[in-house]
C-alpha cells in the first residue's frame, strides 16, 4: 500500500514538473548596446520581468539569450522592457529621450 501511494505521488509530481517545463521558452535576438553598463542595464530590465528565468547579453555579438515562461510573459513585453531602458531591439525602438540620457559609451 505504501509503495502504491509513493508511486502515485511520484507520478503526479513528474507530470506537474513536465507541464511546467513545457512553458519555458528560450529566445535569442539582437539588442543594440556597446559596453558593460549596457549589458547590466539590458539584463536587469529583462530579469525584472515576472516569468523571466535567465538573460545573457553578449557585447561582441549584440545578441541576448533569454529563457522565460511564455504563460507569464510575452516576447513582445521583453522587447518593450529593453527599449524602455534605452536600447533598440529587432522589434522595438527606444524612446529618443531615454536613449539620449544614456552615458556616452552606451550610444
């Protein structure tokens, strides 16, 4: 009896974790920036969004790789969050006023 209950619990947990994992998506796209401050700003803007688990922007390639729960956050919201802190993406352009307020090395 104990084995049956334990097995049932394990099956239920396994199904729950696999259902959660199906919502995790990884995307990679270009984000314009030029320095370490840009990297920090871009990654922080993305990681502050509920549902984003990882964000890594590469200064050399200008590409960001993001893992996120697509039920909690949409890709368009990620692009908008990056543009809101002054960096253009493939889908969103930063507001000129925000961009102009960035440090000179970030432009």
